[in-house]
């Protein structure tokens, strides 16, 4: 049995949890998130506490026990507080502009890179170097941040590129003067 899976999830009063067939839906403040429940897992709601239990003791079901509890907790957290990731552009001439529901990135290519955000994701641009991605779905926020970072990952020699805020890029030493003379 999973230690995390045994812990109940507290459902706040402003959040509604509906469990129908193999689908759990969490909603609050206009945010709606849905997740399928794998076979062999049961989610029950009683007195604002959601518990995840295992129907059988197969290895696959045991593996899903803690996962489903974590997904449910992240859904409740997402519709109440939300999630956000911050990206920072490092490099001369690198900048970002907000365009409609997306962004336009200048990353040193011959053309600008345009990214359109999914419906439930909000992208803010601060000072042409900082991108703030926010939304209720933790997985989708991380996926959008990873997609934008993938356009120009930080260079291991100069450190130029798109990086997460607080990310430390270990720089490799360049060519030494002795190697250049030879």
C-alpha cells in the first residue's frame, strides 16, 4: 500500500468533486479539471474528505494508488490556487512580446518564433525577458513551459537561451589559449 495513497485529500467548501463511472471532476471558480480513474482504484467522498482505496492487490493497482491520490490533490490545489512557472530569456537580442493569446519570441533565429497558448493557460510577459505561465492544470503548465524552453535551451558554453527562473546552468570551459596556439 502506498503511504501517500492512504492519506485523505481535504476538499475545501468552494470546491466540488464529482465521481461518475471512471471519471473524477473537480471544479471551482470557473476552473474544471477531469481525470480518469484507472481500473482497480476507487475514490470515495465523505464529509469533505476524499479517500483513494485499492479494490484488488495487483502490482499495477498498487502503483496507481499513490498516483491517483497525487493527481486528485493537484487538481484540488489547481482549481483553488493555481500553478505557475516563470521562464527567463538570457542572451543579447533575446526578447519576448505578447501577441493575442500567445507570445512572439526573438531567439537569434532568422525568423520570430510564435507560440499560441492552449485555452486554459495564461501567459504574461514582463520586461521583454520574463515569461510567466499560469493555469489550473499542473501538468499542462509544466508542458507549456517545457515546450517554450525547448525552442532554445540554455547553451552550455555561454548560458544563452530560455531557462526556468532559478535554474543554474553549469558552463563548460571554452577552448584554452594553449589549444588555440597549437
